[in-house]
C-alpha cells in the first residue's frame, strides 16, 4: 500500500497479530520504523514527517517488523486490478541486521511465490539505494509527465536528477549509511525500468494523494538533522506540493 495509508491500517492489524506474527511493510520511501534498533545517536528516534504523534509506534510493536525494499514497477489500471510492468525483486532484512530464522522463512516463502527475494544484513543501505532514486525521479516525473525512459533520455533533466541524487547520498552518509553506488550507476538502475510510468506521476494523474512525506519530506527532515544542504530536493518538494494543490490534491 501507499506510505500514507499505513497509519490508518496498523491499528486494524491487531486481530491478526499473535505472539509469532511478523509484519513485512513493503513501502516506498523511508519507513516509520527506520531508527528502531539502528544503533548510534539516533536510536529509537521518531520521525515527525512520518509519525508526528507517535501513533504508528503505538499501534504496532516494531519488534514484529522486517524491512522490505521493493524493486518492481506496476500500475493500478482500475480498482482491484494492478498491471505488473517490470521487475520482481524484493530485499528483506531485520532492522538490527541479524540473519534470523524468521527472515529466512519469509525469504523462502517469497521465493516460492516467484519473487526474486534476497535477504540483506544491511537493510538501511538497501532502503537508501532505492530512496535516492525515488527522491529524484518521482518528483521530476510528477512535474514533467515523463516516463522513466523519457527522463533518462533528457540530458538537462538528468542534470537535475544528478544533483538530487548527490544530496540524498550525502544525507545517507551522515547517517553512517554508505550506499556503495555512484550517481551514474543509480541512473542506470532506473534506466532498466524502461517506459515505466513512475508511481508519483500515476498518483498525480489520478488525483490521488502523493507519497511526498515518505520520499522527499523525510529526507529534508534528515538533512536538517544532519546539517546537509539539500537545495535541489527542497525545490522539487515545493514545486510538487504546489502542483498538487493546484489540482486539488491534499498535501
């Protein structure tokens, strides 16, 4: 589901949860549980852009969570119908980086369902590797109407993408996350999605709420926390918010 739908959903999980239940939130952007068992100076910190009142933490014990990063593209073509367009890769990982039995059980179940699923001991690195792409490509798609291939074939637009990618990589680095991928390598990853219509563009066209908080707003919050200037990300954030307001989309 969309990141903004999670706060209302978590309390509804209560009847489904027993002592052994694991929850696998497969979301775009930075998850609300990000600093749970993260170690370091920000251990347990709540992100105001994602969970300002702490209701998500209260609704679900983060000890139940296993992280999930989704590398596939799909489109909601009508209510109840999703068209898969590219990819089937999922990355799952424990918040503390451990190689747990429950992690391996989940990996095996997803592989049996024909996902290309890998278990990771550095799930935050995997989150950021995808997030920097979302941070840059999603707002640009929403503003331009471009598909992924059109973005990747427009040299001037790619200059903007590169600046935002650099900003995201620096914020991650200040949080002790070394992504291990260059800006141009990250662009090549995106290029593999071909003519996919990026989710934020789909949402804008369908007049649905946008995942701005989890994809852009939270990075700006973390940039403020770590004292990293992110002028390009701030410009994209402001422009997409304005575009959404002009269309009557809540932001």
